[in-house]
C-alpha cells in the first residue's frame, strides 16, 4: 500500500515537473511513468539495502533505459522522459542539508552530508552513462532491415 | 536545386531553436548534419557549443557560405524539441521541401509553454509532492503547495523583468526560506526542512546537470564543462539564498532552528 502511495505521489510530481518544462500533453503520462518507476526503484533499493548511493545508481540506470525504450516506442527524443524523470533523484535535499549543517557549525554532519550528496551526484552520472552504454540496436529488435536502419538513424537525432 | 545559403540558413535556424529549447549538443549537431545531407550538400562543417553555433558549407566553391550564431541560455521548452525532432525526421525522409520546412519551423517557434495559471498550479504540486516524498506530513505538503504557488508567481515576474538567472535563483530561494520560516512561526506542527526541500525542487539544476553528463558522454567536453559549472553555481546560489534568512533569524535571536 505504501509503495502504491509513493508511486502515485512520484508520478504526480513528475507530471507537474514536465508541465513546468512545457512537455507536450500526449507525453505527460509517459514522463510521469518514467519518474514514478525510477522513484519506486530508488525507494525499494534504499529501504532493503540502506545504501542510498546504490539506490540512486540503480534508479538512474533504470530511468535511462526506460526513457530510451519509451523514445523508440513513442518516436521522440529520450531527453524529454529523462529530464522530467531525473527530478525525483537529483540531490536537492542533500544540497539543503549540507548547507544547513554548514551554517549550524556542525562540521561532522556537514562533511558526511556533503560527501553523500557528491556520491549521489556521481551515482546519477554513472547511472546515465551505463544506461546509454547499451547498444542502440537492442532497442530495435522488433523492427527489421531497412525500417530498423531508418529507425536507428532517426533515433540518433 | 536550392541555394546553399538557404539550406544552411534553415539548418542553423532549426539548430538555434533546438539549442534554445534545451536539446543536448549532440542532437543539435546531428540534426544540422542530417538536414544538410538530406538537401544534398556534401562539403560542410558544423560545430555546436552550449551557447553558440558555427557552420559552413561548400567552402572551396563559388557559393561558399558560413554562419555563426550566439544562443543565450533560455527556458527549457520540451514541446519545441519534440516538434523540431519530428521536422528533422521528415526532412531526412525527404517528405518536406525547403519552403515547407521553413513554414513548419515558424510553427515550432510559435509553440508556447502552458498557460500561466497551469504552470503556477503545477509548481505548487511539484513542491507539495516532493515534500511528501521526502517524508513530510500532509500539513507540510499543504504549506509547500502554497509556497510553490507564490514561488512560480515570483519566477514569472523575474522572467518578465529580465532579472539575471543567478539573481533569480538567489532571490527565489531567499523568498522560499522566508516563507518557510513564517509557516514555522505559526506554531503548527510543521517540519521546516521538509518544506524547504520540497520548495527548492522547481529551481534545482536537474536539467543542466543531466545535459552536462550527456555532453561529456558524447565527448563534448567544453559544453559539458559549461553546463556543469552552470549547475554547480545554481546549486551554490540556492544554498546561499536558503541560508541567509536562517542566519538572519538566528541573529535576531531566540529562534529554534
């Protein structure tokens, strides 16, 4: 039940973010899905393993792969799903807590939060890189010959 | 056979609009190359930066021409990126003649973001949802929603009066922080940190950061660095903006932060 609530809230958040960046109406639902799925992955992995950085890495990876799959299915740039979905993972909270501990004079907490924020940012970097490292052809299994080539060409765009 | 200059102008104009609307460097560069090839140009060169475009075609021939564009960073508008992507695809499939393409480019440029009311509401929803996701209570979500509405109003005003991007971020985070402090002063059971974390979400540099990673991945190191510095500075501005009111209230004394 808790997961369902998290899913719905994350989806609402992502759709709203997508609206702020003027995503076309037809794609809003898919943006919401990509955000919600990555958040659920993050939430579950974080809860089960207690490792926030690993959770972020897994979530970003899934998000990137999912965005690319959607891009092929919906014939749109992967960017639009990726950009809206990433907002659930970006360490905005980490930045705030780091600064909060800095101005509170709590050096130990500041260092630990700051380092964690940095690690999360790195995890996002590698999540995206691993996600894009999967060869384009794998996303085009269902198309054949010339059509597949054309699809791959326009996908590059 | 169309003139080299017209083709190059079309390609660069499309690239210009794409870059402005928030497409990543690789896509922009690739689009230009595809368009030029589709219209039968062979000898050309393109270089795209995070805020500039350089292109030349047929340099050693009579109809040589080259173009340089300065593209200031603007608000991300994904509907333009989608529409332009479709346009470039149609051009590559030779479904679109030059005059048609120009008309469609104009249409893409006229695409506007969602209306003011909707974006204000959406910003409220973003703040509320993120407050809840980071473990806030329903009451936190409600206050966040209100703060989000005011935040977007302020952002729109900054856009109207053309305040610089970094100042906008600092001012907005100061206002967020102040509003959060005022909500805590009501003595309702509100968590200050959950409010702030939710409310800064709409101005967090998520997009620039992602674009920067993708630039590095595609070996556009210069654009990647520019975007990365942009993201870091924005984060710094948020940090400064949020902490100023807290420090002020502490200085005034007797506050429980």
